[in-house]
């Protein structure tokens, strides 16, 4: 039975009562109280959002609901029945985690139906599997060969395949944790449409996202957590972003800070890429950044912006063109050479490339400057510890101490650890790749403030982001890429979403 058929049957004979209830749920990890007496309910056939800053307890709540962990206190009721974690884990709940859980060496269809591959007798029914996979892909308006190996797709397409796996699982409760974090604007809009259709067909969806416009667009109810405690459940009627932010952070963040005053025209050029190209990735890129300036780079999927960001730091060296720092050409475009020349880079994926997840916070923030914290080749542990404590205070990182591990932290605090490591060398040129992906509004404001502070000190800051409103708030000007080339730039009074998107989409 497909999910559409099951939902249709449920609508004809809907079950009474909420599908999910949490009653006084608490959870501790040693001395850290992750949840304290959390209680809320989720009605059948609704989109119910859970909001909160990083560290508010959202991840722990989802893990308890999904049966990954058991609460220390309280009950979890599914369809009115008290359950244990093992029952929920093998039961009627499907969850799509923020981090991809896919099989890159298997086909698209096999990823969608992993664990539920259709059989005819004892043989795999490949024809039926691929036909059903094509039907699901049509929901997203995607034309992807279901026999294609998943690893060859973009990260956004892989994310959609994982979501479709959960949709096809026929679960009564579908949990989506930051489902649009890896999607471009078109893919995210398509996902919003699919969620609305599923909701209209009676599917219950628990939705977690830091993107408040998405929540306001699709959620029927919003539950707010703060510091591990339930704050309130709101009906999404005439709510605005400010209403949600105040409840999430427990304070008014005040007006959005304006971008810092533009760098003077006679300020020195600290960074320049001239005629930079990379075979089959991007061509003839020219960018200059002056001291005290924040420049954004924006491009739609396939524009070459991601590859350009990596080439600037020599992760995948350019095949032609030059990079200049402080007016001097960099002879060897490699991360080591660029760091020595005064440049730093913040990776876009903190778990794969940005942090040593099994090493302490102290080890992470000191790694770029170990030479400064050593004597005669021996690391001075006290200086490393002092450096970590200074960074924890400076960036307001919520962690028990310097010896805590990044994997124990929320996404926002992981991001702040990575930012502190990025700035540890005192770089004059800073490249930030998706600096606030997957973080809450409070952490986003803190990361933005750090970037503004660096510009105020006379640094040159280059920000790559798929979040266009973020670039508009943060940048003096925005460089736009299209078709793997420079499409133009928008600055001053002309800066706005329409102008940037017109360049990115080729309508201007």
C-alpha cells in the first residue's frame, strides 16, 4: 500500500485524539540538563513546527520522539498509547535528519526503497521499484534517472531523495529536521509545495527549521522551546517573525544591524582574483575587496559559486588566473601558502571539513596557531587552555569547558567554534562559506556581528551564501555568478532581492 492510499483510508475513518503527546519529558547528559519537564501534543493531519535557539533542546526532543534515546522522566504517547524508545524506533515514525544519511554508491531508486525493496517472490522487482521511484520524483518536478548513482547528484538532490524515502515509508508521523538546509531556492520552494500537499492529504509532519519564513508559510501550530523547557504552543494565525524570535530567545534582539559603512575608495585592495578559472567549473572571475569591506557572492545551483569559493583557498586550485593578497601575487595557491600570506577560510560543512569532532574545543580553536602556542616544538597546554577560554568568552560559546567535544554541542555553538578557529590567526582576508547554515537567529546574529567587527578592524571579508537576505543585510556589495561566470554586481541603493535574482537568473 502506498502512502497516498493509506492516507486516503485514514481520512475516511480518522482516528480521534492527537497522534503524539509528550508529558513531562526530561533528559540529562551528566551535569547538563538537556530537557526539563517538556509537554506538548501534535494533532493528526497538521504541520507542527518546533522552534528554539541552538541548545534549546530540539535535537534531544526529536531523538526521544524517534526512539533513538529514552527520557529520564516523563512519557511519550503515540496514538494515545504510552511507548518505549524501542517501540518508537521500529514503529510508525519516519525521520529525516539534518545530516544526510544516504548510500552514495547505490542508485536513486535503491536509496528511496532501502529496507523496503519490492519483491516478486524472492526476486527484486526492479521494474516496479523504478516505476514507483519515478512517481515520487514527479512530486518534486525532478527529471532524474532513477538508475543514476546517488553520489553523482548535487547535495540538494540527495537531500530530496532522502525525504522521498521517508515519504514512501508509510509512516503516520513524518519528522523533518532542517530539510531545506542543503536545498537551493527552487528545491526549497518545491519541498514547501510537497509538504502542503501531504498535509492536505492527512499526513502529520513535525517540522524543525531555523528559516522562520518557511515555518510561517506551512506550520499550523508552533511549539517553542528555550533552555530545554517548553515555552508555549502557538496557533499560526497572524504570527510574524518578531513574535517567534522574542519567544525563542526570551528577549528582543532589536533592529537588524545595518551593514557597516562602505570602505573608502582609496582603502587598499587586500584581496584580488584576476581572470581566475577552473576547468569545467567557472571561468574568468575577477573580484577585488578593499580593507574594511564585506563583499557577498551569490549564485543559483550550478552557477559555480561553490567551486569558486574552494578555488580561492586552494582546496581545488584554479587552472588559470592569479590571486593577490595585499598587492602581491600568491605564487602557490594552496591553503598553507594562503594562511601564511594572511588569509583564512570557513568551510561550508562543519562536520565534514570544519571541525575535529572527536577533539576538544581547545584543540579545535588552537589548531591554526599551534606554532604560537609552542616552545621548542612542545605545545604549551596552559596557553592552549587560556586561548580556548578567551574564545569561549569572546564568541559566547555554550560549552561546559575547553575540554568539551564539538559533537556534544548544538549546531550554532559548533559554528561559533569553527568561526573562532577561522579567526585565530588574525587574518587580513577572510572567506566565509555559508557562515550561518543550520544555525538559529541568535547564533546568526552573533556570527554576523563577528564579520562586521572584522571589517571594522580593516579586514577584507568575502561571504558566500545561498541565503540572499543574509547577504543583503551583511554586504556592502554583492557579486553575482551565473553560468559559471561573473554576471555582474549590485551595490548601494540598487541592492535588493529583485536586482540580485535578476542577475542570477539571467533576466537582467
